[in-house]
C-alpha cells in the first residue's frame, strides 16, 4: 500500500529515455514506438512510504521522509571482530 507523503512532478528527460528503452525491451517493440506513445512531459507521483500488506514491513524513501536523529536505515550493518591467538 502506498502512503503519504507524496510528491507529483515531471519525469526528468534522462529517466524518460531510460523508461522508454526498458518498456521497449519488455514488450519487444522499439523504443521509438514507445516514445510516440508516452508524452515527454510525463507526470509521475512519488510516494514516501510503502507498507507491505498482511502485516508486512514499512519502507520509507529517504528523499521524501526525513530521518530521525536516532533512526537507522536498512543498510546498517553491525560488525564484530574476534581475534583468537593460540600459542
């Protein structure tokens, strides 16, 4: 389930070109054909949070949701090193 905050904007041209290439590959047509169908000024909506249904995880987009001072993102890794020296 997509949840707020949300932001509506125009897809940047660089991403529009990549999107049309991906869709062309996926549907086995030329990117030029897709570019005729998709407007260059494609309006998109970005959501800041997504919740997996049926009791799943909540995921947040850092660009739209400010991180708290005590929060960790999912890339946090704790590493412990133990060195054993046998003499």
